[in-house]
C-alpha cells in the first residue's frame, strides 16, 4: 500500500485544515496547496496479525496459571478452638461485686476533691445495682455520712462569717441543696438512722444561722430607716437593695428546711422585714416627690439651667429605686406604679422647659440689626437659650427611648435649628452691610470707619458666642464665613487708616530710596481703643494715643544689614559675630529677615541709614508698635506655630510690597497661604520674628540700660502661649530681628 501524509500548516492551508491525506510519492512529499513538507501517516498492521497476537497472549496466561497451581504448597486447614467454659452464677456475682467495690473505693478516694453533686450522682448509679448486696450498701451509707460531716465543717465555717460575708445566705443555700440530694439518694438504703440524725443536726444548725442572719438584717433595716432624709438617697437605695437580696436568699433557703416552730417564727420575721423594706421604698418615693413638686412649681420663674441640675439628680434617684423595685416587686406592683408616676412628672417638666425655650426663641428680635447693642443682646440671648437646650438634650439622652421622649428630642432639635437660623440671619445681615459699602474707602473715611468699627464689634460679638452653638457641620461652615468677614473688615479698617495720613510717603526720602525702603503710614490715633481681636496680643493696655509716623512694611533683610556691617571696624565685626549670616543650613539668603542681631547693631543700622538718607529713622517705641499693630496687624496672618504645624520652622521671606515671598520649603508652605497679603502692606508685626524696640522702660521696667524691649511674637510661638507684652532682652537670638520707623519733623 502506498505511503500517505498530511499537511500541518493549519490556518494558512485549506488541505491542512481539512486534514486530507495525500500520496507521498505522487506529491514528492510537498503540499500542493501551500508548499510545506508533508508528514507521513504511520501504516496500521493487518487484521489477521492483530487476532493472532491476542490468542497467543491468552494461551500463555492459561499455561502459566496451571503451572503455579501445581507447584504451590497446600493451604493448611485451621484447627477449631475448644469452646469457652460457661461461668457459674456465683462466679458472675463475685466478678460484679469486685467491679462495684472498685467503683466505691474510687468514689471514697475522691471525697474532698470532686464536687459533692458529682459524687452523689455516681453513688446513685451504683445504688441501682446493689439491691441484694448489704455490705456494699453499708459502705455507701458510710460515704454519705462522710459527705455530711464535710458539709458540717462548711456550715461551721459559714457560721463564723455571720456579719462579714454578704453572700453567706447564697452559699448556705448551696450547702442545703447538697444535703437535700443526700437525703433523696439515701432514702432507699437500709440502716440510715445515723445518717438521718446527722442531717437533722445540720438542718437545725442552718436554721439557727438563718435566724442570726435575719436578726442582723433587721438591725440593718432599722438603721437604714433612721437615715432617710440624712443619707444620700442613691447610696441608701443601693444598701437597701443589698439587704433585700440577702433576705430573698434567706427566704429561698429556709423554704428547703423541714417545718418546725422555729422555722415558722423565722418566716414570720422575714415577712415583717419585707413589709418594713416596702415601707422604706415608699418613704424614698416621697423623698423624691417633694423636691420634684417644687421644681415643677419653679418652671417659668427660674432659669432653665438652674433647674436642670437638680432635675438630673432626681432622675438618677428615680432610676436608683426603680431598678430594685422592678426586680423584687415586679412592674405591676403598686410601688412600681408610684415610681412610674415620678418618671411621668419628670417628662412633664421637660415638656414645660421645652415650651418655655420655644417662647424665648419666638420672642427674639429679627434682623436687620443696625446697633451693636442689639446684636450683643440677641447673641447673649442665644447663648442663654443654648445652655438650657444643651442641658435638656443631655437629660433626654439618658432617658429610655419611649415615644414621648423621642417626641421631646425632636422638639429640642427643632430649637437647635432655630438658634442656627438666627445666627445665619445675623451673618447674612452683616454681609449685606459690607456689600453696600463703597469700594473706595477713602471717599468718606470717618463715616465709613465708624460704620466698619460697628460691624467689627458685631462680628466679634457673634464670634465669641457662636462656638457654644456649633454642634453640626453647617454651623462650623457658618463660623468660617464669619471669620472671612472679620478679615475683610480688618483690611477695610487698615485701608481707611491709611486714608487719614497727611502724607502717603515721607517727603525726606528720594524716589529711589522709597523703593528700597518700603514704608506705610500709621495715622494719628487719639485714645483709640485696642480692638478685641488684639487683646491676646496687647495685654495691659486699653487705649493708645500716637502721632502720625511711618513704619517699614517688613523686617530688615540680611542683604540690607550686610551693607551696614561693611562699614564696621574689625572689633565691631568680631563683637557682632556671624550668627546673623549663618544658620544650621549654611549661609542665610539675602532676602531672609535678619535675625541674631544684638540691640546695639540694630540701633547702629538705624543711625547709619538715617545719615545715608537724611531721614530720622529709628527703632520703634512700644507705643509706636501698638499704634502700628492697631492700624495694620491682622492676627489671622501672624506667622506663629499652630498645633498642626511641623517643628523646625524658619522665618518667612518678604517682598518690598509687603507680600509673602513664595517658597518651595514645605515648612514655609504650611505656615500660611503664600498668596495672602495684608492690607497696607505691613506684615509680621505680631509674628515671624520678635523685634527690637528703642524702649526699656514702660509696661515693664528692664533691670538696666543694657536691656531693651523685644516686641511681638516669633515663628516658634504656640498660639496658646502668646505673651501679649514686651520682654526685656540684652543678648541676641535667632528669633529676634528688627524694623525701623520714621517720623518727620513738620
């Protein structure tokens, strides 16, 4: 048969995809379709050859199996075992007794180590198998006697703890359960007279202990009854609940004892004590009821806040007695109904308080408010309303969420919303006033200044009070708006202050020097009150009076100071050192504010520049610094360290127009917004670097003339640690720089 092949060039050849066989000889082993070589198909064997091979394998298996059977040894036949002899009845009994004896011995060995109830259960299992075995029954009775003797020791131990162990009745009840279990288990055993006698002795002893406990409880109950009205009610209720719990345990335990005349008398005493406890609870209810009626009568006459504290105390007292009453008498008892009536009265008082708050909110005046006194009055009322709302809200949160309580909570939330809406109206009214002002503040500076100062006072009044009402994100956003308005007003006031200056720039400075020495005017101030927003920064000073002068918009730079240093002799340069020029990172850039300069060098720079310019430049007095701060400073822009900022900060660079110098330093970016600019161009009066003053006498007297004031704060000052007063200093520091002021003679 001719050999055949197939093409395997799948995908590119139709004959390969069809798997069509082709003659290798006629195609010369090449696919006529794609030209790829053909692969030979193996030829199959003839059918007769396959059948012959199968028969041959079958014959080999048969012959091999026969040979193996013939030559293998025969399998031995197993020998049957003789039958096991049958045990006699006596032998079976003997084996059973021996097994039970081992169990009894094991139980006896465990006495004192294994719980009594477990041993009794094991003994009961054995008892069911020894009806006709008197010797084993006697042994079991002896074990029960031994268990009872052990329980007798436990009872003696408990008897010594009378008056000290508050859980004694509960522990004694557990012993009684063991005794009762022994009685029940041994009832079917013979010869138990000695055992029963011991058990009766234990029960008598237990009865005596219960009697002693009841006598002690009676004394305690009498003592508690005498303390009503003098001892704290909650403390009294807690002690009474403990006594009642012990009485309940005594009552439960004594019910397991056999009836005797002594037991009957004991139960009668217990019932009398229970009645006495119930009377005490009734007295405690009255102790709460009387002040509750007084509070209810004062609603509408006294401030809500003054009522909420005693009301909260009464609420806690109601819960203090409600719990044990529910526990021992049930929720359907007369006592529980009396306590529930107290709770209902408290909720009624809450409802009255909420109604009064609603009336106060409705009576609030509505904007617009053009007088500061009106804004202060409204915001003060809002604070006064907020306090009772918070107090009632706190009390309601402690109550169970009944339908009545949930309804009251909704009313309180509605009141809170009303307060927030009032604040929104106040802020919106201020926004409208600011928007209505002319863009050019110099058109009518005096009139606008008075108007803006009024708005400023109103904003600060709201700022001081709105924090107490921030309970939701919406109010926090409103406060942010208010802070923005405050910054806007401060910029407007600074712009107006500049309008009142006689000269916009010093006449003694040339045009070229005016560019190199950026100055801003501080107008004349006459008994100008220190604004509220500066009270933390200027302490101990109520008003400021100062004639017009000019102040540098920024602190003196390193490069500027270096020009002065070049004029010093070697001795002076050695005395100055290079702290002002070098820091931990290396050489300080020329654009940085100069720091680490002693007072004499700062004063020398002022004198040197005065001669150079022909203008009377000097370090500022403390009073001038206050005047410049009142006219130009904005605390929101102060470069100080806030809690969220990194350590290792550096002072800010400034441009000549008073803008903050852009910086790639992450620390600097975190300090403040680089694009923000103070109106008037005067920056860092409150922060960045502290600044030398010409003064060393004033608010604080320095030790001698080698000391001088440093003013303001620095970039390392925490906002919570602002000094607000000048500090006497004689040395130099990397946190102290300086700026100059100029007052022309006119």
